[in-house]
C-alpha cells in the first residue's frame, strides 16, 4: 500500500486527471521565473542607488538613479508579461506593446549613466530590456553573448576611468550587471522548456482521447453493424414467408426481436465498459476533489485496488466524497481502500466543523446502505476521535467466483 497527499485536480471535467495540478505547477514556475528576474533587477537598482547616496554629488543624482530605476524596473514587468503571453505563430515582434518599456529603458540608461558618469549603468537597462523581448529562435542567444561582451568592455573602461567604486561593493555590482542578461535569459529558457513539455503533454492527451474515440466508434460500428445486418435479413425472410408460411414468418419475427434485445444489451454492456473507472482511479479522483476543496487529504490505496468490485464500491466512493464536501466543512480527510478477510474495505473519515456538528448527513448514505446490502456487504457509520467515519465492506468478486465454482 502507499500513502500520498494529492494536489488539486478536476476528476469530473474534460481535462485528464492531474491536469489542474500541472497547470498550477506551470503557473508557479512562471512566478518563480518572474520573481527571480525582477529581484535581480531591483537588487541592482538598489545597489546603484546606495553607491550614488554614498558618493558626494548633486541630490538629483539619487532621484534619477533610484527613482528612475524603479520606473524602469516596473516597465520590465510589462516586457515579462508580454513574453509570457506571446504567440509563437505571431509574425515578427509586437512593437506597439513593448515600445514604451524600451523607451523607458533608453531614457533611464542615458540619464543614469550621465549623472553617475558610468557607461556600464547607461547600457544595463537597455541590454536587459532587449534580453526580455520575444526574439525569434537563435537571435536572443546572439544578443546575450554580444551584450555580455560589450558590458565587460564597458566595465573595464569604467574601471580605468575610475567610475567604479574601489573595493568589493563596486565590483560586486559590476559583476552582477555583466551577468544580469545571461541569468535572466537562462530563467526564461527554463520557462520555455516547461511550456514546451506542457504543450507536448496536452497534445499527447488529445491524441489519446482521439484514439479512444476512434476505438469506441469502431466497437459501436462492429456491434451495431453485425446486429442490424442480422435483423435486416431476418425481417426480409419473414416478409418472404408471410404469404406461404405464416408460422415460419412469425418465427423469424421472434428471432428479429431477440436480435434487437441482444443489440440493445450489447450496446448497454459496451457503454458500461467504457464508463467504468478502476477503483484505484476512483479513490485518487476523490482525493484530488477533496484537495481542490481545501482539505488536507491522506489516501491509502492498495496496489491491486483495480481488482476491487467497481460496480459496488464506485458509487459508494462518489457518494461519500459528495457527503464530505456538503456536510463536512472540516480541514482534513482520510481515504483508504484495502483488502480484508471479508473482501474489500473502503473507509472515509473527515473532521466536522463545530457549526455543522449537529447537521444531518443527508439521505445519500441510506442509498449507499441499500446498495451495499444488495452486494452482500456491510456499512458502518461511527465517530472516531472526533472524526466522522464511514466504513464499507463488500465481498471480493474473485472470492464469489471461487465459491460458485466450489458449489
């Protein structure tokens, strides 16, 4: 057996199980990427502002470097937002959306470089803003390499001119400025890799769904085509026998009616086969749904849970999950599906908030009790350490088969 805590997923929607969890993971990764880039930029703006503050000079210099740096830092968020929502098939670069941030970068670079007499600071915002643009494949790498080389040359020039403060603080800021475009682009590269993987996963899911639909269509065609052809032949034969052999024609009509019943039953069995969900997936779906509702969920699922009787336990799992969502309003839940000597046992336990402690649990459990009784199982409802617990035990199908074979 294994225990796990699930992230949220929507087991009843069109998306495959775990799609919501993957979507949240992609969103979280983007915010990690976004935070890393803007933190580096803000760090450099603050470092340059502190250097200007510590250096005697006109008061306007601090306003230009620090205040203008905050404006430029904010404008890079627009570039990052445009990068995230870019369309790969869009021709060229959407200059209208990024023109203002680029102009802000140029204006800040020129003004900050002038008041600090630093060529490195003058080029930093321009290079960084260019690195955050959605360039065609291969161009961004060339831009980053060229910009890094240019920043190194300007750092050497500033050092020779005395524009870089002596000691560790000045050279730490210089090193970070040189590395800023490469670090930003590497963060965006990881984001691009994740987006590519997510699109591949989505394409694979759509392909699997398409293949499944084709398989269903083939099975339905084979089943209905066979039965309809037999029914057509039987009715045609009955029509021919109607005048000279009424009894034979009646027999063919009865055979056609039997064929109709077989076709109907075959269609029902086919639909049931495609609608059925393995019990392990049922419990996992219940776990994900409760997690999506904000509960802390623990699940204990037997490795061979798919061998449990799905017809009996599947509706029970869905009904008890709904009962927890409607009447629990607590903070945690426990799910367990495992083998026992009597067959299979499913337990669901959840805490109940004080506001709902006296509420009735609803009539759904009465239907569960009847269904389990018809399957030869038992249902138990109890309080256990402040948790509301529902335990269902049903005989295993393979055990029933062995008993029938022995008798």
